[in-house]
C-alpha cells in the first residue's frame, strides 16, 4: 500500500563542467509502490505513474550503461524486479542501489547511468532487473551523453532545461512537488552553471 506520509530523499547535483545537472533535486521514494491483489509490479508501477500523469511509459531491462541525461523532460524510473545500482549526478558521485518498489525522479539535465555487467553485479545488481519509466505529461525524451555535446548543443540544452515547467504532481502520490517548488531559481542555478563551465553569457 502507498504510505502517504513518505517524503522522498532529495539529492542535489551541481553542474561540474561536463554534466549540466539541475537546480531541482533528484528525488528517491523508497519502497513506494507495491502490487495489489491480482496485479503484478509492472502493472502497479504503470498504474501509479499514469494516474499521476507521468506517462509515455516503457518497461526495460534497466538503464543505458553510459552516462546520459535528457533536456526535454523530467524522468521517473521505478524498479519492478531485481536490484539496480545507478550512478546519478555524474562521474564523481557514489553508486546508489535501488530495489523493487523504489521510484527515482530524475530532473532534466541530471546524469544517470547503469554499470557494465561485472560492476553491476559487484555493486549488488541482479541479472533479472526490470524497470518502468515515465515522463510528465507524456513528453518525448531526447538523449544527450555527458561530455559528448558541442558547445552550441550544451547551451541549447541548458536553456531548454531551465525553461521546463515543474510538474503539477509527483509520480507516486500525485502531490505537489514541494522540494522542486522551493528549489533555487533558474537564474541562480544558471549563474552557478556559468561559473563552473566558464560560459560568460548563456544568450550568446
Ligand atoms: Fe533517462
């Protein structure tokens, strides 16, 4: 059953020169979704996401094993089978392990990657892992790799990410996303990004 009192973990990842990351914290809802009678975890996760307008859902054996991020959408991921280690926020960050029922909300711009098979297992990952994804309002997702975009593409991505609206409801409980509504402004975050990357003017 959903625990309506559960608050998500919040993880802030600042821009580090190759990864844009986000002014918004990445959210982790541990053990937030479970199957009800006659329902499997895939159906439960998709029902939960879709009921809160996080759609364009997919089911896949984990996450791509290279660091990437999205500039056109925020993304939610739910573990429906096995255990999944991920590196979130860029190469400097420690791995985090996720289990069945966990939901991760990844703001646009925040790097995420799975690990190659050997590391995946060493970090507690299982071979049977299965995940469900979703995007608020059913937005389409793009795919940008850390450190592999041109300066022009990077500037365009930063501007797009800064302009994305905050969803009206979180994917698990359908509540206001308070941690995002009270996050630093795009301007504050843009200035921080410019300082780290050496970009002097985002409008050029
Ligand atoms: Fe993704």
